[in-house]
C-alpha cells in the first residue's frame, strides 16, 4: 500500500504540470487583459501608459517567461499576488476555502442520504411503478442545470412560502442556526444532481450483487430478506459507489462556482469567477491549480478506502 501511495504521489507531478500549462494558457486566451479593465472602454490612453501598465503586471514579457516565473514560484509555495487586491493568492484561497468545503461536504451528505436509499429501493422494486418513478426523477435531476434549479427553488420559496434565503455568509461556529438556513438550499441544489448519479450506480450495483450465488445461498438458508439486503448485499454493492462518490467531489467543486454565485456565498468558486471577470490572472491560476490538487488528493484517498473496503483488492 505504501508503495502504491508513493507511486500515485509521484504521478501527481506531471498531472499538475499539465493542468498548470492549460490554465495558464486558457486565461490568456480570454479577450482583454487587466490593462484594458483598468483603463476602461471609454479612455484614450497613450501607448506609453499602456506599455508601462503591461510592464508593471509583467504581461509584456514572452508567454513562456511568464509561465516559468509563475510555476517556479508556485513550486516554492508562492501562488503569486492578486493584481486587484495586492493580497497573496494563498491567503485569499485560505479565506474562501472553508465556505467551499462546507458546501461540498453538505452537498455530498445530501447526495448520499438520498441517493443510496433510493437506489436500494429502486433495485428491490425492479421494474415496478416505484422503480420507474425513481429512475425518471433521477434523469430529470441530471438534466436540470444547477443555475435553473437554484433560481426556481428560490423563486418558489419566495412566492409560495414568503421565505427568502439569507444573503451573505455567517460561519457555523458564530451562528449555527443562521449558517444552516444559509447552506441548506445551496446544499440541496448541488447535492441533488450528484444524488441522481449515486442512485443509479447504487441501483445497478445492488441488482448485480443480489443475483450472486451467495445471496441465493443466504435465501436458501432461510435468512430474512432485510438481513440479506443490508448485511450481505449492501456491503458489497457500496464498493463501486464509493469510487463514484469520490469522483463526484470534483463535480461538486466545479458546481460550487455557479451555486456560490447564485446564493452569494463567498467561496472558492465565486473567487475564481470574479477573478476571471477582472482578468486577475494570478488568482485564477492559483485557485484552479489548488482545486486540481485537491481533486487528485481526494481520488487518492478514495482509492485507499476502496482497498480497505474490498478485501479482495490489494495494491502491490
């Protein structure tokens, strides 16, 4: 196991290198630069002013020189300084990260507590009316865009129940009740789409497991169906679900960009979105690289958990 983890950690290096190149080039393909943002569309600056601003931000240098300078600092733990706020990018990420982590964990909780039971129920009632309803609901959840679902949920609650989610953000330690009311809607919006994926995987895995010979043997011995499902079937059926749930964390981190914007949550996703609008290259590059590293680390943790859950799997 230790050798496998060490190998995976080494393989992270080329992956992060490729991501760093892609994000570095992608932000520079966006029309306009921070110089255009600062000067504005109505200004008529001199070429000397434009050149001085480009030199100040370092975007007058060749693109490979800019990349090598940035990645060299990033390897040493310096993600740069925001061009807009003059704050270190690392400290800006650290300030926004708790909100995104809370949203991701809450959304995953919603996905698991709804997706797994519904998947089991759908498998146990295969090809019945209930099974068809659950599967259609999951398809609908997968098809509905996050921003539309969030907007409709807020609109319905405002019109029908005269309740509007609180604006802004308060930490769970300062005011737990207010924090819960702030996070419940975004968690439901972000979690339901993942719930549909987990439900479908749970259903498929349960159907496969319940057709195995050891399940038929347990039934032949006269064991209760409830014991067979929960003690024998579910344990083995959850093995692929764990992998899918881990991969969905990356989807949650990506979906947090839209969700945080709709619900005005000051998280990492909203930081990236604002930095893109403002052409704040260091913030975009540093935040995306950090999110990618988190996603890779989570996948490694999922693989380790997978090995412990499945006793037949051993990493050499």
